[in-house]
């Protein structure tokens, strides 16, 4: 049984238990995830999104095989067991090829999902909810179209599994996530009135996918469809967070109460702890987080840059200028943020640096930005003066004083990201918050 199936079985037996999915390709983030999960004895579920990692390299420059092997190497360096690591693919479908015709986009999506499974990823989110170039732009795609395209991708995934087993006979069966009302990756592009997926739409989606899988001879794979992506009423934008309201989702959640499925919740970033625990209680037990993790990383880097400016003032040392270099990179290539940040120039300037959408994460791999981070880390090679640490990173200051955190720049960064991860650990663990979901 796949670890996620084990967790679902425990949840269905009455335990308050879930799992959080870390959607990031940033090394600091993934190291922080592994450290927190190792400390609590948890599986680490890490997912790369189709625009981050694909057969063309994505914006990280990594193929699925590259990302898979890189994560294994990171796990080894962190002393994190390979058997405790679950790797998944998020929004696998024609996400990055929506300007192409259905035939062209779906062929690329087939290659994409096949490459993920062939590399060894075992949690596969099939997402065919987006319109393609020859779809009617004024109409929502019918469930039947979404499901039929999804079944085609599942066929490609199952074929890749058989190919993988020629080399790895004991390769694990992947589990699948489906859905037709899928929040867009990376948060809302504008302020919007969120509608919770209706119970009727949820059941219709499940029925359409089951029919499409059956028609393509995929009923054995259907048994490994474990979750449905829905909109439970959570989202974030550049400067707003739409908090979960259990009452509004009550009818939706009743759709799977006595079924084998659970829900996967996207865009749970920035939800309060109490809201996240309620999401898990209501059956939305796979919580996806991504931008909030790199948001915490960016906060740590900005804090350390402030410390750098003060600690090295007047010493003739070349400073990192991290925030300035990041801003320059974002202005030079605006395509990754200009659809998400609105208002006048002042408001856009604020959101480029501080917006919840965290579009800055797309620019961290830029050579100039990477170099600025490296210089910042190098400039702060000595322990940070405690008064400065208290001023700019008060939670980390407390842990340094308590003796539970080493006062070094890498450890400070990883621990600040860990603050975000702690919210998810608390939400996904059993009733008293104890980490016992494995």
C-alpha cells in the first residue's frame, strides 16, 4: 500500500491525520522540509509542478529525472531515509502548453506524465482542467472532456510504469489525484469571489472520470485514484488570504464522507493553524503548500540583508544587495509577476518584494540573484550578533538563546522556513498535535 493510502485508511478509521505536500524546487525549502519531517518521524511529500520541472527543463532547468535524482541526493545529505520520501508531480497535464491545439498540447502532456512516472514519482496529480487553443474560450470545459483527457494521460502513466518495472521490478504503483475544479497554480491572479465546489459537481466529476477510466480499460488504475481536487473556499492573492469556512464547505465534504476518496486542497498557503486543522478534519487531508515556503525564505533573506548592512557598515566589504538585485531581475523579466500584481507603480513595487503570491520565487534561480544570496551567506559567516538577531529574526533569536538552534546563517534560514512547515505538521498530526502519521 502506498504511504498516502495508509494515511487515508487511518483517516477513514477515525484518526485526525493528513499529509502536507511541499510544492517547491528550492534547495533551502526542501532541506528545511526534510529536517522538520525527520525530527517528527514523518513522510516528506515533495512535489514539482509542471512549469517548474518538465521535459523541456521548466523554469528550474530540470527534467523529472533530474529533479528526482537531486531530491534523493538532498535526502542523503540530510540523513533522510529514501523510504520516507514521497515524490509527486503537480498539475501534470497541458498546463504549460495551453496556447497549442489539443492534439499538440496533449502529446506534450503525455510525454510529461510518462517522464514523471518513468523517473520514479509515485503521487501523480492529473490536471486537464484548462482550456486549450481549440477549446471554446467562453465556456468551461465539460467534465466529460476533462475526464477523457485525464484518462488518456493515465494510460501514458501506466505504460511508463510498466517500462520502469523492466529496470526496477519492485517499482511502486503510483496513486492518482483527479479533479475538474482545480485552483490555478500560484494563487489567484486577481481579487475574486470564491465559490465552493458544489456536492453535485464533485460527484459528477468522480462519475465522469470513472466512466472515462472504464472506457479505456483503466479500472485497476482507478482503484489507485485516492483524492479529488476541489475548491473548498481557500485561496490567496497578492495581499489577501481567503480563510477556510467549514460551514460553507459542509455540503461538499459530505460527498466523500462515506466514500474511499479524500480531498486535496490547493492554495492552503497562509491559512491559520486552526483553519488547516479544520480542513483535515473535514476530509481535505492533503494540504498543498508552495509560495508560503519561499515567502518565508524571502523573509529570512531580507532579514539577514538588514543584519548584513548594519553588521558590516563602514568595513569596506562589498554587500550582497540581495533585495535590489532581486528587484532588478523582476523588472528585467516581468512575465512571471505582471499578471498577478495590480494597482499603481508603488503598489506593484511593494508586492514584488512582499506580496503573498510570492512571484519572487521564480527569480531565485536567476544567476545574479543566486550570486547575491551566496554573497549574503558569505558575508555573514560569523554568528549574528544577538541584538541584531532579536531585532530582525526574533523567533530564531529565542531558539538560539534556548540552545535549540545554531547561530549560523544557513541554520537561521532553514529554521525560518521551518516556522511555516510547523503549521502544517500541527494541522496534519493526530488530535493532540503529536506527529504520528507514519
